[in-house]
């Protein structure tokens, strides 16, 4: 089956260009030029991936992303932004975007991100199918006060559920599955995000910081996720 991709972009030249390249990659594509239209098409069509511009008429991309996440937590969202500040990128990730690209971007780079998001979606689907087959068993990884329920996609500290995004959960689980092992930012990008591109290591830093804010009781002395200066990150042994 063809992948369904919704492109929400108010610039018709960019929208049509993206549609052409995505269709060449054997995707079925629909375009929307405003925020409300994007939400409407999303609700009716249920795409596999959304390419979402942050600057949209009537309803900005952050609000659109938030609304889409309310309807579907699993759909992959790639946000496009003409802004280059770290704050804008972090806001996009906070609203639930899985990834972002700053304009101007190369089509090769965009397609690489799209393919990486599809690979991640496939991996999550296979994992879910595997979990469904073993629904009678509950798989819980315990690390001190922290429990990671891989079936429910939940992190629990001292019997309290910690609200994590899908990407934060994947990052925590990957580190916790290999306690004591140090991973560079590039290795985490490749393992958790599905791609490795120079210059995007700050994406890992942002997610580590957000994760720590949710699971660590003392940020100055993290209990679970440690920084190995000059190298990367590790989960406490």
C-alpha cells in the first residue's frame, strides 16, 4: 500500500514541489494551504505522515500540530520552519513534532527525513504487533525507582506515571536497555531517530534535557541519565 502523506504548506510552489517528489517515492499525497484545512484533511483522511509548515494562515503550525496530536499520537509529523532559533525548534518538538527542517532545505535532506520517519513507524508497528501476540505478558524493565512498561509505553517512578512523548520514551528505553554504555549524540540519532546527519546533535540534547526535567528529581546530580563530557550520554549502571 502507498504511504499517505499530508503536506500543509501555504506556498503553492513548495507544496507542489513536495507533492511531486513524494509521489515519485510512491506516496499518495494531499495538499492543504491553511491550518484549519490541514486539520480537516487530517481528520478525514488519517495520513501516515504530515509535513507541516510552522507559518500558516488562520492557524499556525504549532496549533495544528497540537490538534493533530490530540487526534493521533502515533502519526509522524515533520515540521518545516523558516525560523532558525533554537526556541522555535524546541517549541515544535514540545508540541509533538517528531522532527523538523529549517528552510531553505534540500529535497534530498527532506526525503531522507521522510524515509527515516517511515522506518521508525514500521519499527513501532512491528513492535506493537509483537506485543499484541504476547498480550498476556507484561514486559517491565526496572532500573532502581524507575520502571519502563514497554507494552503500555509508560515510564513509572515511585508508582507515579511520567508523561513522556513517543520520542522521549524511545530514547529513555534505548538508554535503559544498555546501562553503563556510553552513546554519542550521532549514535543516538541513528538508533532512536533513524538517521545520522552532522549538525543535528542538538536535537538529542534538547530531548535529553526534556527527559531529565521529567524523570530526574535533582537536575544538578541526575540519577538516571548521565552526561559523559566530550562523548555523549549513558544510563546509570
